[in-house]
């Protein structure tokens, strides 16, 4: 089992920045990739970004590309999401997710992930 804990959410004005963190514990040696998803009120959970634990491959949703940066520290089993130029439409609960050792090309599909955190709230005011 793997446990994921998100932190770093908060309330900011439009144009501001936040950095989210996701700390993984447990059987983290099996990690293939980790990703960020978000869910706004009344919306389905959507893909934000992902990063492989080996090879430095990153993936971004078009709506955040150029504003958000995903990174990871393998030794600390921690993933980060730096969010710049935040917009009101970025308001959502942000979830950390982890996939085990099997490779996948469908990094934006929530069903490809094995473990999920509880989420951290991001609020952006106009």
C-alpha cells in the first residue's frame, strides 16, 4: 500500500502563485509515475500534470501548460506542482495520484492510477 498526502493549498488572488506538495509513503519503490488531478465544484476530475519517476518525462494539460510546473524528488518520495499566474478557473481540489511499476501511455486517465491522496483546496479570487 501507498499513502499520499497533499499540502500547500490555499487562497490567492488571480495572478498569484502556489506550490503544492505530495508526500508518498509506504511501498513507494513500486512507483512508475505520479500525477496531479483537480476537481472543481460540479465538474469531473480532470488531469493537470504528471511526471515519471525515471526518465524525467513530464506531461501537462493544455489549460495549464506554461503556467504550472511539475517536479519530483525521488529520494524524498515527494512530488511538487508549482502554479503560477493562477486564474479563477483554477479553483479546485487538487489530488495527488500514483501509479505502480507498470508503464502506461494514458497518463491523463484517472483510472490508470492506483493510489490517491485526500486532496488540497486551491481557491483563486478575481
